[in-house]
C-alpha cells in the first residue's frame, strides 16, 4: 500500500487499486466530519431552491399517515397487533382482550425516546408475558425486553444490545432462552438461559461454540424442545451442524446432523424435527428427521416453485409459493396431509407472518397488489373445526393506475419479465417520465407489492418500471445463482437492458428516465449509472454498497461472500473491481444527477460506501449535474424512521426526481392531482 494525496494505492494480486477517499472511512476524524457538514449544506440549499419540496410535504404526510398493522399474534383470548394509527409517529404494540372488546397500548415507543421502534418477538404460552425488540436509529442490533400483559409493567429482565439469533420462553414461565451475537467481537457464541429476577450477568450458558467471523448460532424452540443451529460459510458453501435437547436437561445436546452442505433450514414443531429444503433441484420440500438425522418421511412434497415462507400452526405447516408471479398458500398437517389451498386473486402477493407463540391459534398474512394497499387476514385454526378466514384490517388506499406485464431480451438472450405501473388516465403515447426500480440479489423475488412512493409518483404522471432481473428467485434458485459472485454483472446487464428496451419502445428517453434502488439495489443503480451514464437522467441510491473491493472489511459484510465473492480470490477480485461503482468513476464524464441517502446508524451497509461514492463523483471538474448526499446521524438500514422523518425523506426523493425529470406542477394543480 502506498499513499496518494488524501488516499492510498493498494496492490492486490499484483494490480494497483486507487482509493483516493479512503480517509472518508474514518467517521471519527475531523476531516470526515467537516466534509459531511459541507455536504449537508449543499443538500439543504438544493431543496430550499426546489419549488416542489414545500408543497409536496402535506400530500406526502397525508399519504403516509394511515393505519397500518404489520405484526399480529393471537394466544387464547388475546390479540396482539403492532399497529400505527393515523397521525402517530411510530407503531406501538397493543393487546386486545376479545372477550371484553377492549384494546390498549402495551408498549409505546414514544416513551423510549426519539428514533426508537419496537417489534413483537414472542408471546408466552399463557399470554401473560410478551417479549419485544427495541431498536434505536434503525440498527440491526437490538435489545430484548419483556412486558407483563396484565399490568403493562415492563420487567427489569432484558437482553442487552446484540444481534438477535433466537428467543423462547421456557415452559414453566420461570425465564427464557436466547441466542444473541454480541456487537463487539467475542471468543464464543452461546445460547443462554435467563431466570426472571436475576441480573443478565448471571445468565447461564447452556450451549457454546467458538466464535469465527463467518459463523452464526441460531436458537430454535417449541414444545420444550430446543435446537442449536451452527452455520459456517466457506466461499460458496454453507455448512451446518444441528443439535437438539430438552428443557429438562439443557446441558446435554444430541447432534442431529453435522457438516450438512446445503441451505436447508431445520424447524421444530410439536417436539418433532423437520427440514425445509427451499432449493431442492426439483423445487422446495419439507422432510421429517429423527434425532439421528435420518429422513423419517416427506411431509410436504416437491413443488416446481421454491418455498417462499413456511410457518407453523397447531399441528400444521403453512407454506407459501410464488408461481408465475402469483402467490399460493398451502396448509399441511405434520403427517403430510394437504388440508387447504389458498389461491391469492388479482396476481397479488402474500406476506405470511411468522408464528410468534408456541400456542398461537391463528395464522396472519398480508395480501396486497401493486395497486391495492395491504389487507390483514387471519386464518383461525382449530383441531375440532374447519379453519375460518377473517379479514381484520382493510386499507382504504389504492393507486389509480394501469399495470402492464411485458418482457424484454437481456444481452445474453434471456427473456426478462417486467411490470409497468402507469397513470390510468394516460391515453397518450410517446415519451413520458419513468422511474425504474430494481434489486436483483440474495434471491429476493419481485412481488406485487403496494408502495406509497409509487402511489405518489404515479399520481404525478410518472410510470414506474420494475424488471424481475436475475439475482432474485422469480424462476427458482437458478435465477438467483445466475447473478452471484463472478456473475454479478449479469444483474446489472439485465437492468441496463430494461432501460434500453424502454427507450427503444418509445416509452421514455434518457432525459426522462430515472433509476432508484436501496441496499443491494443501491449497488445496482450506482453501478448502472457509472457504466451507462448515457441512459439515465437521475439516480436515487439509498443505503448502498459502492466500494466492492473493500466491502468485506466493513461491519459484518464478510457474511455476504457467497453472494458477492471475495477479493481474496483472484478471479472474484477481478469481477468485483470490474463493476465496483467507486472504482469505475471516469474523470471525463458528467454523470446523471444523483441523490444518495445514508446515515451513521447503518450497521448493515456501512455509510462509508455512500460517502466515498459521492466524493468520487462530485469532486471532479467535469461533474455539472448535482450529486447530493442526504445523510442523517440517526438513520440506519432498518426502516424505522418516524412519520415526520419518513415524510421528509420521501419528500426529498420525489422533489428531486420531479425537478430532474422536468415534472412541473404549479399552484393549486398540485393539490388537484393528489385530491383527485
């Protein structure tokens, strides 16, 4: 490594790699702090000049300020929703005694300080206790606290800040088991037992393994049986060891299997051991294992589509599949009988809630489409009667839009499906503003999901394009694997081909095309903009990765080597360097206008990525179009912003896109658009 003005040159596998803004990785340095203050001033001045920013705020707040239920559990006569009512800054955890038809707030994040969010983690078998996660500033790390359901008193018993890897109350109600990966490096990973009334420093380790950078220890539990899943990543392989024990003898663990080299997921239900194989070559399946790890039988047979989600009910499984962009939900007994099948109409998608209690008598799921906001459904289960399906919560929001299914050919000849969501009243042909969104990674499939951003932008006359690029799992695991590691460029090529198709079809042009993505999608749009700046007018890039040569060195990102590869391997290093946005900025190019969003609390995609790409593009004489960094000290990767903060953030994104794409609405016309 050698120094250059303000940065360094690394020599990796004999290749010089310039890193002029390495100094921006040090958030605690005075230089980085001064630079961030200067970027905040530039960003704020831009939006002070943007004539749409202030008028948009009320319309955006009204759109975001709606009742939302995004978690629910039913145990006995109690219903536990996580609900955010109209006008509330954050969602709170509530309890409803259905016999008394009375609902009250059980945990209010407003009492915990600004930037704090809460989520239901687990409800005890008798519904007397509820464990919940507490996150500050949107970090992945969390604390776990427990509240007494009857009194509303928060107990002194808690799990300190850590990365949660499993939690379950014991059967006697005397305490709880948990696995929590410390934020700071440690010598061991452990499953621990906490007895109510004791200090957490007195918690007992019941299972331990040595710590390594690529290892996780996950706790499973049901009906008094505990499971310890140890996962290790070795390049493209993930190796698993799985052990079980009984609460009555927690210091004696039996190995079910060791050295399993696939990504199957074990599950414990009614004291029995199952294995969910989402990526079987013939489609997903669920097997039952005995304690020796031998296959005891096939419970859910192979399907052509991979399993999207599996959750448990009393003596049954609920399994969801994505088949040709339509979700199918099946109910199976633990003995392999297909009880019910639920087909989701209108090409909608379903998000099945995980079971939050060993005694849950219901399954909850959200149903939504591109144009209809999520509705909450409950399937009440009973061993004596047929399941009943009830609609609990209906959103009044919808998008007046036309949804069009289309496809295009990528650079290697592969056909890629794409959805276009455009204004319903738009009968005109010709060039229109388009915002193209993408992700293309980690097997995350493009599903018909409602977006309030899309609602707002479509009402302003913009069409939204959502291509199902490779890296997702729309067509099984092969679709995912086609764009991992050395083949990451495939996802970018699919995205670029979508932009070319939109323009060749006369739907838009470079002047009216913007791209938008977050997290892995932030990497996607940053790479696309750097590789083909001639295709785009504007970019919104949230929580991105941009320095792919050094991404493994930040936080816990080394766990993503199976997705992106590693710079330690020569061929994978060459691939990373070839598409790394930060390393491919050219001195002679005026890149599209860019709004990069990040914050200090992001412990998943380190904010140094955002700082470095903004500096690399902005600090060049040839850059004429605006490069903005919208940066929050308290902003993290998990979407836990308050209503006010979400309003401001979304307002900036939409105002930025409107100005760059030439969308101008004057006077009362703005209110007419959103009130129509």
